[in-house]
């Protein structure tokens, strides 16, 4: 059984957000959500019973003005959000994930994993790591890899921990949602291709990140990150116009009420524009695709406390709302 969100006075920044909802026993549908928790069925507003959030994003330039107009219209079509189930806001065709993109997080890792025989004081090693991070931001490239859309689940759905996952961990991330196709776009152009932002929790089983049978081949992101439900997403897409600066948002994750991650996107090594631009140099980004931008310090490995049956994660990002997911051991279902 999914954990329901707590009530809030304002669900997100701006006049509206996009969601994918369903009534009990009904099909999922795209919806406009107002900050005071009311809902408009966009299939009715657009006179299209087959409409989805992704098809809206495929015509984002023409759809956006209509959504703004609908958000300013109060009439009998609005219904209480509490009457509906909230799904992941979009079904992406592609998911681009990122690693090692928060400066303090990577510095902490550098200091924690010092080379054998390195007896220098921590302050000296931390200063060295900071210099490396600054040089990386100026001269190097983001680290981007591919996730599976089948790992995406709703923002209030239970997260099933597979029996084989020995060390499941949380990773709260800001996710950019593509609204216009992007291929080989510049950093300066990149944000023009982003429709909005949402919350992602990119769960990772730390025990399977590296192949034990063949360590020389490196990371195994398929096994460690892509179990069904390992990417809770949402609850909604907040348009870019409502987020003044994606480089200045607070990410906070609590585990059973205890704060674990609490950092600003200011700490990113590569900002959203650089991430989107970099991914587009190889791939063609499509409307509805996700670009996850990395997770800050405060993962379970840092605290020595990994996820287990019954844990509840509360995740928030400034202006984007909140998600709450409960962990359920596979054998306990």
C-alpha cells in the first residue's frame, strides 16, 4: 500500500504543474494541477481522449500558452486532487543519469578513500580534492549513462527491494524534463529544450555497482540501478518559467523523519544546461525524456545505513513539491 503525501498549503511554485493521475479503477490521464490541490482533466480540455503527458510535451511550444490560460480559469471542471492516484508524471522514452556531479559529495569521497600510505592531514587532502573538482568543472566532461524507463514508478508508490539487493541506497536528484527535441545543442541553447523539472530518487544497490566476477569492465548500472520501481518520479512537472534558477534549489531527503541529504544545486559541478547539452552531443533527446543531474552528499553509504523493509523516504526540492515512498522487502509482499 502506497504512503500518501502530507497536505501542504502550496504544492509547487507557479500557477500550475502537469501530472498523470487516475481515478479508482480508471485509466491514467494527463492533468493540470493548481497549487491549491485542484485538478483539471486535460483530455476534456483538449478534446482528446487519447491525450498523455508525453504527447503534450511533444507539442510543448503550442501547448504551453493553452495551459497558462487554463490555469487562470476557475470553473466547475476542477476536482480535488485527493480524489485521484498520482502516477509518475511522464513515461519517458529515454532516461539519462549522472554520477559524481556534486562538488562536496565527490570531495568527501576523495577524502574517505585515501591511497594507502597517504598520511597527509585531512585538510590538505580536502584542499587537493577541491582543486581537482574546480579543474574538472572548468576542463572536463559530465559523467552520463543510461537508465531504463521501466525503473520509473510513482512518487507515492512502494519501492520493492529485491532479495538480491544487499545494499540499496537513496539518491535524491533534480530531473530536467525535455520539451523540445535536442541534438548537438550548445550550453547556451540547452535550457530552451527543457519543458520543466521534477523530483527523482535514483536508487542504487551499492553491492552490485561493480562486477565482482570481472572488475576490469567497470560499473554495472543495469543491475545496480534499474530494478522495477528504482526511480520514483514526480509528483509533477513544474514548467521552467516557474523555477527562477535551477542552479539554486534545495534538495532534502529524510529517512523515517531523519534528515539525510540537504544540499543546494549550487553545489553541482556541471549545471543543468551543461548536462543537457552534453547528453545531446551523442544522443537525440526527445520530448518527455529525463536528464537526471546527480545526487548530493548524504547517501546511505555515507551514513552507514542502507535501506530496509519499512523505511519511508520523504524527498523535497524547492518549488517542485514532495514525494514519499515506503520500502517493502520483496519477500514481504
